[in-house]
């Protein structure tokens, strides 16, 4: 019997519209540390915050700075809505294998998904479960392992080049949604669409390929 197909989602920029809030958070942190906000922002997409800090401010203690970033984030409150089409897309996955792979932390991610009325992911791999975050493939490989299906049977929905690189390194097929990046930055994906809703035909075809 063939293994079933699965769908894996990034969270920020795919299910949760966090772009404006995170831009404010990282700009505030960069200003406090006398760094170029645009340069810092360019290293954030799809990466764990601690990895971003290590790259843009190697002279600072990453753990200490991450605590500061989280304090700034807490001040943003409820500024992290889910995308309007997220609930309808996830409803199509009832009875299928799916999960999320995020550079965030489980408590924060779950709070935002639930606040937006989205279902709990059957599998959630967060930044604490990997030694190296995106663009490393570890998170996606771990999700495939937890879903008990081969990486080649997993379809990933991502918005950032680092996430696309991670999924491709894991041997997975990738759909890029053009929510946070221009098309020319997403060319490494197998497919590129404008919105999460536009992934539906691709998701449906993928899930119908191998049914249990």
C-alpha cells in the first residue's frame, strides 16, 4: 500500500498575516541596537529569531537579544491575524495528513492559530525541536517523520526563500505564495501563486495522488 500524501504549511506569511507586526518589531529592535532596520529585516524571513540575531549582530548575545525581541513582540498584542482564506483551505484537509513547520515557538503559534479560529495542527514542529532552523531541512524532515510518510510525499506551502530552500533540501515539493516576497525571489519553488486560496487545486491534486 502506498504511503499517503501530506501537506505542510509555514505559519507566518502563509496562515498568519504577521508581516506588518514583525516589520515593526524588528525595526524597533534594530533601532535600539543601532543597526540598519532594512538589513536586519532582510535576514528575518523564514528564520528563527535567534538565527537572525546571530547573523546581523554577532557581537551581541543572541539569547539576551531574543528576550528583548520577545518583549517588543508582546507589546504588539493581537496584531497577528490569520489570513481570511486560511480556515477554508485547512477545512479541505480534514481526514488527510497535514502539519505546520514554523520558525516560531509552539505557545505563540498555537495562540495565534486558535485566536483566528483555525484547527490545531495534527503535527507542529517549532524552533525548539530543531538544532538548525530554516533554510536547513531538519524541521520539514521531522514533520514528515512524525506524520509517518516519506518526505517525497509532502507538499509544502511557503512564503519565504529560506523556507523554500529548507523544503527543497528535504526533498519535498513546494508551493510559494506571493504574500511577502516578489515573484523573482520565489523562483526556487515548484509552483508560485498569489494567495493561499490559489493553492487549492494544487493541494487537492496532491492529496488525491495517494489515498490510504
